[in-house]
């Protein structure tokens, strides 16, 4: 390098003639060496800066409020997201939830009205502890309410803490039993003469809830953005959905919502409560003689019309059991037997993209075969669904012979691998598991806190604007779709 420099210096003092070829080459190499070292140093500094920035971001917004489930298996790819596992050296701050003390008619009163409409009770009860929430696929609203009324010492590993001072709350939970309210009036009126006859209107209940809520100072403060509602039935809160769309909604899917009403960005997808008994045995295919099982309503509206086509294609296939059946005790017993003795369980779309049979299949270790192009699934940051289910696009599924050939080509070893993965994630779909569904729902709600704070602060500084289209947060997904693969 010094030889090249002196040659270059002498050349300049002698009238700067052209450099010799060797000198030019030497100078070029020297310059490139300096540039390369400078570039590498710059890249290293940038990389370190990005790492520090990401660490601070995740430590601030994600690590602090959360405690990951202790039962997660890191090596399987399941469980809480990896960035939640850093050890900050201090106890993480739990997200604080204030649960409104709603007028009784919106909680226990809904259960009471449901029971009276069916002759389960003949008069109003004085002791709410005697009321029992009816078992159904939309029981999440009861489990979340029951969780928050427990003593804090009994809420094991919960990512949230209930607070009784609204000024200290991060979120405000509105415990209206919206899904049960929707079905208080039975399709067939009760013949029990002792039952008190009362007129119940779900629409009036929804309106009454909003009148009460919109009078609350904490609702007015942030236009409801830091509030949480559960509306698991696709039709729950339908009358007032535009008045609660700013809030975090706990839903089963977005089948009946517009993009400005619900999205993965602000809302949480919940699993239905399974309706059949979980499989208690170990993995294996010896006792699973049927290839594919489905039992449910054959005729559905909207996206569920594919069910009738699938029935026509599959009902005459060997080792495939596909039956029409509505919800009943007898149907649940038959479904339990069928799912526990089949390798695969079909999950076609219903009136909306999701249905409880998917979660019945998971707890049965019956590999779900999902034919529902618009489905959204719960807890996808923690569960890799391609490891526990087979996804088939609707166009391929209705080709005669395609589905059964696809499933018959799956090896016994591959089936065992699916079952082993199902075993690892079963607890996410058990509402009664102390470290199961309820804790995971609260963890998902906790993850929304940074976004909620962002939206609240942003809204405070915006000026009034005339918009030609809705200003909403949404998720852009791959519109080209995914081909059926294993």
C-alpha cells in the first residue's frame, strides 16, 4: 500500500502523468479493500442496531405483560411465540382487566330466562349459584366470566389480572352472554305449564346493553377501543355490531362481519367448546378402522352448500362414514364413537366457515380434513395447523375420487405423526383445563394491548376528515390461494 502511495505522490508532483498499469491496479485494490472494510463495518453496525431495536420493541410490548404457558413444547413449534420466552430477570407485568358489574339481566338473568323458557325452572331464583349455564358450543362466554369471578389465587398461570379500580385497567371486559341471549327463545315452546311465561327479546337486550354502556365514562373516554366483547355465535350482537366494532371482539370467525367490523389485527378467534368426550387413549391406528368420518347437517346455507356435494361423492365410498344428523345426545354419542374410531374427520364449511366439529376432531385425535376456504383458526401464533390437519381447497375436494385417494395415500407413520402433534396441542381446546383455552384467550387479548394504545393515541390527534371509504385496520392475505398439499 505505501509503495503505491509514493508512486502516486511522485506522479502528481511531476505534472500528474497517467499512472502505470501496475500502479493503477495496486491503487484500485487498495481502494476496494478500504471500501469493503468500511461497508462491512457499516453493515455490522446496522445489524447490531436492528437487533437492539427489535429486542427493545418485543421487551416493551410483548414480554412485559405476558407469561407463556409452562406446558409448551418449544421443539415442536407449538406453544407461545419464541419471543415470549426471554427471561427479563423480573416478574412480567400482567395485563389488567376490569370486568363491568353489569345489571343482572345481562348475565345470570339470561341463564334464568333460558331455563324458564324450557321449563327448567318455574320461577325466578334468589341464589344465582343454583343457575347452570347450559352446555353448548358457545360456552366460552361462561368460562371467561367464571374465570374472572374466581379468587386471584385460583387463577393459575393467567396472563391477566382482574382489577377492581377502573382507573388502573388496561382493558374493560363486558360479560354479556350474547350467544346464549340469541337462543333464549326455543324453536319449540316448552309444554311445562308451571313455567312463568315471559317475553324475551334479544334485540331489546342488545339495545339495553348499549344504552347502559354508552352512559359509562370509561366507554366514552376512548370510544370503546379498550373494551372487550365476546360474540361467539356468528349472529351474536348483530343488532349493535356497528356500535361495538371499535372494541376487541372475541369471535369464532368473520363469516358475517364486514372488513371494517372485524379483523385479525384487533380481534381474537376462539375455538368452539367441543361437544363430545375427548379421546383418552394413546396414538395409534389399530382401533381406527374407518378412513374418514363426518356427522352433521347435510344441507346448509351460503358456503356450507358444499356439504351436499361432498355427501353425494363420499356416501358410497368404502370405509367412509358420512351421516346426516342434528345436535342431540344420541347424535353426540354416535359422533364420539365415529371420531374415536376413524383416522380422519371431515370438516366442511357450514353456514359460516367454522364449526364445532373441528374441535371435536382435535380432542378425538382424529386428523381434521378441512374443506373451508375462508376459515380462520384460533391461536395461530402458537399452533402450526399444517402439522395437525390436512387442508383441501373446495375445487379439488368436489372432484370425485380426489379426497379418498389423497387420504388413502397417507402412510401409517404419517398418521402417527399427525396424532402426536394433536396430543401436544389438545389442551388449547380444553376450556376446563386450568392451563388451557381460557388462559390462551387472555394471552391473545393481552397481545392486542400495544395496538389498542396506538389506536387510542392516534385517534386523539386526528382531525375530522371526509373519507370516501372506511378507514379501518385490516390484514392483507395471499389472494391466489394455496393448493392442496400434505
